[in-house]
């Protein structure tokens, strides 16, 4: 990766983004579709931190302008692959003579992401496995890319995002990206999760293969599956089975083991031919302290009770409020938007009325940023939970959230 050329292109994308924001602030109409197309074309080739940031942004599709959100979402499913020649060099550095180890490696990846891509391969013994290959030179340009991304993120001030939030988001992104380069840690996470969730017959986690893995290549046993993003038109029974497994697994992750899979974009999940949920990528797993989780549940409990004063107390406990005057009217509207999903009985996550209310609420949240300050140590957690929520939306999940959450509240009741 050529650092100077990458820097120029990142700055060019920043200029386009800034121009769109300035036109909006001055009362003009920003062409969000054109901006999204430019970001897709540039970031899908650049890979790395900037592309990862755009993928994170796309998961907040209830907050972004619809045209921009739609274009950014393409980065989760259509990222341009790295040319085979560069990938082959990385594989040769790991294995030496590829023909001595593999009878074949598919040159076209079946998955491409921000930090690497996945190729199917067959060993000389006839075993099918997948090779997650880190993009060549990525480690060398990571810090330079992060410096440019920090400059791009300053544009968030046009949306009245406090500098403290931007700084915290940047640190979250930096820690996450540095961690994703550590394939040894991901192999350990795969092994840990396979052992931990072996009792869930409806869940599949690929087996890591240490003998075929190294610093830039993570080998796993191949597990066939239909990506979650392609299940929207699938049989309803299959979608409900996958959605239930996803919800069960997330609950156990958080409330039993105090960890959370922190990269929820739809490409990391699939359904195997028998309808089991497949989790392909464990490059980002974060700890969730019990006290932090309990505080967030107190906020949810106050929200479902429609108690704005209790909501404000919970926000203060979380470190999520600043300035003078609690935005009580905003709290009430937030409670009214969220509560329908937690009414007794099965609730439809595909209910567009809920999404519409959340989208209508987002400008008011931005307008109240002088009093609201999402705390740094919950940014990644809240973003991740938001991403998993939208995966349930894509599946058209119907879940009894009242029954699921009742035992999880600190006082043991709703």
C-alpha cells in the first residue's frame, strides 16, 4: 500500500464530505447519493481504517440521510477484493510452496472486508478450509491511516457532535483496528467461543486450525452458509429460528460471560443448510463489565417505565449527561419510541412504525448534544448493540422482549 497516495485520496474524500456538510448547514441541498457513491468507490479500494469507519457509520442507518446510508451499506456486501497477486504473496510468505500444501486455492474471495479477505482452499489431504488473509502492507500504513481518519472525523462537528465524543469514537476505532490485526487473538477467541457455546445446537462457530495459521493468515475449517443479509427473502420459519438463536446467544454473551461480539455487520453471520446460525468472524470481542451492564439495564428499565426523571438519573450514572437542564421531553419521546418493542407477547422487529419514530427522533437527539454526552466507555457497546438490533430487523424477528428482559433487570422485574 502506497502511503502518500492513500493520504491524498483520504483527504480528497474528506473534502467531498465537508462540502456536502457545508451546503447542508448553509441551507442548500447536499447530494448524499453522490457523496455515498464517492465514498464507496474510494474506500472499497483503500480498505483499512477509513473503510471500517464507513462500515460503522452504515450500521447507524437510522441516523444518516437515507441515500448516504444506502450507499455506505454497500461496503458491507460489495467491497472490491484485493488483487490476487498481493494475496498470493502473503500466502507464500506463510506457507512457502503453496502447491506442496494445497491442491487448490480459489483466487476470487467469497468475502471481502476492511482488513482482510477470505479465500476457500483445499489441502493435499482433501480437506476444505478457509484462509482469512490480512491485506498486504496494512500493518505498515495503519497508524498513518488512523491519523488521516482523525482529521476526517473532525467533520462530525458540523453535526454538533462534541469533540469529546469524536475523540472517544476515534480511540474506539483505533483500538478495534489494532486488535483486528492480531490473528492469534482471534484464533483464541474462536476456540473459546466454540467451547463456551458447545451446548447451543443451533449455533456454529468455525474451528481454527493452528497448524495452517500464522501472523497474517488465519485458517479455519470451512462452514457453508447463506449470509444473513441474503436471508431477508428466505422462509419465515428459517428467519425466526436464526433470529431466536442470535438473541439467545447475545443474551448469554452479555449476562453470563460478560463479553460481546463487537463487529455486528451482516457479513459476519450466516445460516447453514440445516438452519443453524453461523458466526464467521471473532476479530473483535470486547469485555462488558457487570457494573456497566447493570447501569445500562437501569436506563432501559426507567425507559420502559416511562419515567423521565429516572432516565435522567440513569444517564447521569452512566456519565451520559452534561450541561444544565435534563431534556425531559426528549426522554419521554424516546420512551414512547422504544416501548412498543417491549410490550408483552411477540413483537415484530420489522415494524416500520418503530423505525420511523426512531428516525424522527434522531434530529432532536443531535440538537440536545449540548446536554447529552454519550460516555466513552459505552460507545462501542451501544454501537454494537445497535448493529445487532438491525440484524434482527433484517431477519424480521418476532420476539417476546418483555419476557426476555424481565429477569435481567437489576431488581429482577420490569
